[in-house]
C-alpha cells in the first residue's frame, strides 16, 4: 500500500522529471545561426525590422511574427530552439505573449 507521503513524493518526482524534459534545450538547437536571422528580421533600420516592429506594436505575438517572416526551411530550427528564441526576443525588447 502506498502512503500519502509516498504518493506526494512520486508526484513531485514525476513533476520534476517532466519539467526537466520540457526546459532542457534540444540538442538539435543551433541558436547562433538563428540569432543572425533574428537580428536581420528585427533590425529597425531594415524594411523587415520596421514591419516586424509595427506588427508587434499592433499586438501581434513577436514569436509568431518572426515565424511568418522567416523562410520555411528555418521553421524546424525555430521550433527546436523555441526557449532560446523567446529569451532572445525578450532581451532585445520583443517579449512573446503567452
């Protein structure tokens, strides 16, 4: 028979393991190459950067706008590096909405 304290411990351990899996970055993530693309898309001096800023200022999710403004070939990389992309967008002043 499992005692309540054992169930609590199992639940906490399971929660910790599931959180660790979610937070751990994917080994396939190559963020440095994506960072250059993000910098290009968000550059306020360029046409893309002006469109990006305008859409985010209008209330669009910055991560979604970035996804739409990048080539489809990069979408799997953006998905693999989602936590790093969100953190970087926040650092440069475009935090994604959740």
